[in-house]
């Protein structure tokens, strides 16, 4: 048997391309605010995680340029050896203070943050408990660790209670959940999770990739939103969403972070975050703290768009965030509406299995604080005309 046989037998992508409905790896040639150019056509972006509208913010870009001029384009090494610059240390101190935790540790990507933290914390005598809809990075991290894994039904606290009650007292228990679920846009029930963690002597980590900078009075994420910052042991996020950069971090008690710092393989064996990415993230953190209008505008947009899509006849599930899924139920309808919207001039994302269950095939939209009312009207027009033309509403 040739180990490459599966590669030669893989034809699905080519078949979809031939049908004209292939939506992935789209080449973007130019970016200007919330618009991108694809094949020479200007298209409105509502598929990005640029929640606060900072990825082409002039002050953020200038901060990245200044750090390139001072430190170069890369560290060419890991944090463990030659890749820790003063930029890393200073930003970690600012992050820890912002998140009201003792210490912060940055990784090169959000994905690597979850891989490193979970694999470092959970070992052979431990159990990792996850929501069935947790992000792929959490799932992959559980596979890398030697811990046992228990999954509970999505956001089902009764099932979580039952699963925890079955675990031996001798096992270490580590509950890892998304704060905001990246496809559906709904929130984990952090207060109840913390309550159950205390009941069964478990620790809690929240992946707040789609929440920090957005949720909470001060933008500290889901845990602040639920007044649970002090109750959650570890909180992580990525710089690739609200921070408009690249990288990730975890915050927690000093002793825990120090242990992760000296045992997380994805930290020790990866090149550190580059100077321009640090410069951008640093400036974005400053903006998150000083420009609350961005969060306020984003929530105004999110509530309006969700309400109007529902009024058209679309099903948007239980979203409570700027991530608004439009559930269509099967791949064909999803690809057809995606194609209509792309031709109309709207960039959004079709999401099908295995990213979601087959019955939850959807168009995933996500909005930015810098979308104008005219932008939003255009999106609504596209969804209305597309839904009518395809018999979806």
C-alpha cells in the first residue's frame, strides 16, 4: 500500500472547482478598509475576524513599522534561546495587568498556545474535559497529551455534571472550553462551568480567541462578561482577531505560567512572535483600552444584523456575538448562497462538515466596528435577494 494513495484518490476539491462553487483559498490582491479585491473586483468583507477594524489602522501599522526598524523583521529563534526581546517581556507585562492576572506568556500563534498549554498541563494521570464543539486547536491538543479525554454535549451543563461525576477522585481534571464558539457565535456558560469545577475539584481554561477585546465592560472577554475573571484558572486568546496581528497568549497564576513556560513544546521549539506582529498587538491593546466606542459600535451592528436576518426568515441559532451564522442545513444550499453573495460583491464564508455537523452547514458572517450603515444595508440586500432567488426564504 502506497502511503500517498489517499492523496491521488482525493478528487473532491477538483470536482467542486469544476462546478464553479469552490470557495476556499481565495486569493486577495488588495485590502482597503472593509473591502478586498478578488480577481480585480471590489468585494465587501464580512468574513474576517477583524472585529475592531484595526488590521489597516494607521497607528497599528505605524507601530509595526517602528518595531521593524528597531528590531528587524524576525527573531530567528525561539523564546527559550535567542528569541526573547524586550518587546515580548514588556507586552506580556501589559497583558497580565490588562487581564488582571499575575502573569502572561505569549506563543507564536493562538493554535500553538492551546497546543502548548494543554499538552504541558495534562498528563497520563489526568482527564481533559471538553465541549464537543470546542475549537480544533483544543481537540488537537488533547490528542498530543497523554491524558484521557471526556467530551460533553454542546453547552449542556447537566451532561457536564454527569461526565464529571463519573471521573475518579484520583484523576486530575482539566476543563477546557471556548468562551465564544467560533462557528456558532454562542457563549459557554462560564458561571456554571466554574461552579461544577469547584464541585469536582477541576481546573478551568477558557479559550477566548473570539472574545477578548470585544466582550466585557473593559474588553477582557467572556470571563469579564460573566464576572468570572478571578474564578477561571487560565485564559488564552489570539492576536489574530481583535488585536489585528499574529500570535497568542495565556494568562494565569505565576507558578502555573512558569511551569508552562519551561515545558510547552510549541513554545520552546518554535520561533517567537516577530517584532512587527508585537508592535501591532501592543498598539491594538492600547486602542482596546482607550477606544471603547469600537466595542459599542460592534455590538450595535451585531444586534441589528442578527435581528434583520432573522426577520427575513433566516435561522441564526443562538449567537450572542458579532459572529452571525446563517444555517442552511446542507452543503448544496450553502455553496449556492455563497456563490450568489460572492457574485453580488459580498465576501463571507461557507462552513460545512467536518467543521460543523452536516445538518449545521452555514454561511458564517462576522462583522467589524468599522462597517458603515451603507455596508450593512448592502449585506442585507444581498442576503434578501439571494435567499429569494434560491428559494431559501
